C-alpha cells in the first residue's frame, strides 16, 4: 500500500453503493460459491477494492506518533472507510446461512477467508464425493440440456475447491452418462480427438433432436387406427341399416300381396281363414267321408 489514494480507489471509477449492489443479484448459499465469487470479484476490482480481500491492503496502525503525541492516523481512517464499503457489498450479497459464518468478523479480508473456508471446502473428502457424483451421474429421463447443466454444476463445484476436471475426463464421464440411446453417438465421439465440453454438449443436444425427428411418436399412429376403426364401424352400421331397410321393404311387399280379404282353405270362401272356420268341428267329423269320396 503506497498511499491513501491507492486504498480509497480512483474517484473516476467510484460508483454509488446502491448501484454496485444491483450488479450482484446472486445471494451466496452453500451451492453457488463459484458463481457468487465470479460476480463479486470484478465489481470489487473495478472499484479498486480487490486489495481488501486478497490481503494487499492490510489495516494500518490506528494512531501515529507525531511530535511525541499519539494522533489519529489519516491512512487508517481512509482504510477503514474503504474496508466498510467492501464489508457492506459482501454482506448485502449473503444469505442468512452465509451471514452466520461471519459473525464477529470486522475486516473484509477476515470475512472473505471465512466464506472461502466454509463454501470452497478445500477438503479431500469433498473432492472424492463430487468426483463420485460426476462419474455416477446419468441422463435418465432428463433432456440432454438438463443433464448437461447438472454435470457442469458438479464440475464447477470441483473447480471452486481447487480441483479442475480435465477435459478428457469430462468427455468420458459425460458420454457414459448419456445411456444406451446415445450408444452410437458416444462410441463415435470417444474415438475422436477431445473437444471442449461446451461443443460436446451442443452436439449431444443436436443428436437428441435428430433422434426425436426419426423416432415418430406412436400417438399419431394410435389416432389413425382409432379413426380407421370408427370408419369401419360406420361402414358396417351403414350396411346393417341398408339391409334392415331392404328386409323392411321386403316384408312390406309380402304384406302388400296379402292385403285382400282372407280365403278359407277349407270351404274355399273369402272373408275368413281356416282357423276361424265357423263349423270347424263338424268339418273335422266329415273329413273321413270326404277323404273316401276323393279316393
């Protein structure tokens, strides 16, 4: 720290605090340390305040000895004002969970280190856990885009704790998780030179669209079959109706031929039928005589 002006920053780049806070919409929680850090660091750097979190601007003495007297140190006053500004920016972007990690801390450097230790989690156990999740991750019923976002999130969490996943490892684990539907795609790309994960994800998304295009859903086929069934049923109903009308007209014609007075088959007279013959009993008694005469 060469002067108080270097601590307070260049006035030409000074932006109102309220405006700065609008530039950092993310609230820090346990799962988004890297995105939060990537948002807040450029803001502090632009305001020439990054030295308060990386240790370059330590706290000067509160007092200085001038002519044998202890007096307030102007450099400390300037430093304190800038330190408070950084604290306000950081605290305004913390969740309640993250706020509990910095209780009692008074400098921006202390707060930064506490958050880094709490959420970067530089631990071998954490690294192994995330690596296991990455290797075992499967696309399942998710879209390629959703699967890719989850995959990248784990890679980012590993990067946040200092373990960068190599590109060829990303490619291998990502392809393994796509599943059997992408077997041809995965086999082909494993044989090709390694490309960036972003390019591989884009190609996988395009391949997914291709598979959807060539594998026509069965719903339209079912609808076509249902339509055909309705058509066939309608045709059969029409045939049945036509046949019924034909039988009805046939029956009508039969009744039409018998529309005259009934003719008795016994006495050969019109006006009654054999079943209503007036002397049916006497006719039955004379039947043998009639038969004999006929013989």
